[in-house]
C-alpha cells in the first residue's frame, strides 16, 4: 500500500536531514531544466584548448608584427633616385609584409574575441542561460558567425600569403645591370654636384650615398663612363683630366669630393675608388624578413584557421542538440498539460 508524502494537515513530510520530499523533487527537476549543467557554462568545447589556441594566436600576432615592421629593401628607392624606369616589384617580400599587417590586425581581433568568450561566457550562462534556456541558440548562433568570419579571414590571408610567396620573382641582375649602364651612358654629363643637370647630380649623389662607383667594377681606364656624354662630348673626362668621377673616390662627401686625390679620379689606382654599384644593389634587395619565418607564420595562420572551422562544426552540432532539447521540453510541457 502506497504511503502518502503528506501528514494529516496536508504539509510535506520531513526527511531526517530536514529536507522536504517535494522540495527535493522540485529542485531535482529544476536542475535538469535550468539550461544545462555547469560544464555547459561556455560556448566552446574546452577552455584549455582555447587558451592553447590563444597562445598560438599571440605567436601569429608577434610574427606578423615582425613582418610588418621589418626594414624593407631599399632597391626601388635607390633606383628611383637615379630616375631608372620600369623598376616595379623589385623588392622581395614587400607584398608579404603588407599581408602580414592585415594578419596582425585579424589575429589580435581573434585574441580579443576568444578572451571575451573565456571570461564572459560563464556569467552569460549564470545570469541569462539558466533563466532563459532558449537563449542558448542565440548565443551559439552569434558564436558560429563569429567563428565563421575569423576562419574565412584567416584562411583568406593564408591563401594570399601562399600566393605572394610563390609569385616572388628572382631579380634578373644582368637585365638590371644593362638598364643601369644604358641610363648612365645616356644621362651622365658631369661629376660636379653643383653645376650638373638633375640626372648627373642624381648619379653623383647615388655614388656618394651608396658608396659605389659606376655600374660594373672599374677596370682602370676601361670603365662604364667611357661612352657617357661626360667623356664623349663635354666634361673633365673629355678633357682628359679625369677618368672616373671624383664622387667615385673613397671616403668623399658632398662637401669635400672636389678634394679627391688625382690618384683616384685621374690615375685610377686600385684601392682608391669604390666598388661597383651593382654589388651594392644586390645587398639592397635583401630585407630583414627570414624565409623560415614565412613558413612558420603560414603554418600558424593555417592551424588557427582550421581550428575556427572545427569550432564551426562543433557549434552546428551543439546547436542541433540544444534545439532538440528545447523541442523535447516543449513537447513534455504540452503533453503533460493534455494529460492533466
């Protein structure tokens, strides 16, 4: 025979520990319908995994910052200074450095997003989800679209990074050397910084600034200046007082180049003049970006992008589960009312 859970006055019976039977049952039911257990108090599979990913994101941000702040090669600046035309895309990794700046911004945005989820989601669960379980779908939807956006942007930047690296062209130094010689033979008319035309002045400034002489190595009286207007038409070379410009002599400055020793500009004694400008050009094409760092950055960006894709898949699955739980709750609610 079944026993009643109430006394003769209709009050709930007490257990030895003082808890009311019905209240205990009600509390148990409430814990099942309060929006999930404590382990559901966040919007991602694992906080530990999120912290690991955040660490990788910080490494991505650090690497991309190093790329974006790297000293770019000075080649185009140097060639523009002597008015050499058709010198675009000569600096290796310049395109990659631009992409790295975008990756830097996106990686820090992702770090802030992840930090928001780790810190605030337990409070959202405690003060919103437990009171309004159906709101879980809204938050998971926001989480899904956030992950979608970050995964798309990171994988897109990875694709751009990969394309930029594969399209980096090796500089044809022989062709560049021919262009520089042609420009020198066409435009160089004077070794005087104050009285020469803008093209000659540009070359003389170039020789002093980049500590070089001619285009190819000077070999005595046979050098790149022989066919210039300075030697064939008018100038100290044409007058046989100079063989190479005074600006080619070692250790001269714009203020004292006129005092260069005759052993340099007239006799062309080895050791008194500078090395070729094409050798300086080769050094100018190298930026401070290490190719190994590019591969590391690509790997990190790809890994974080794939992680975001997996998060999307996990979110879709979790939303489906929560949606089914809500449907079951609604069904039980109406089914119970119909049988009451």
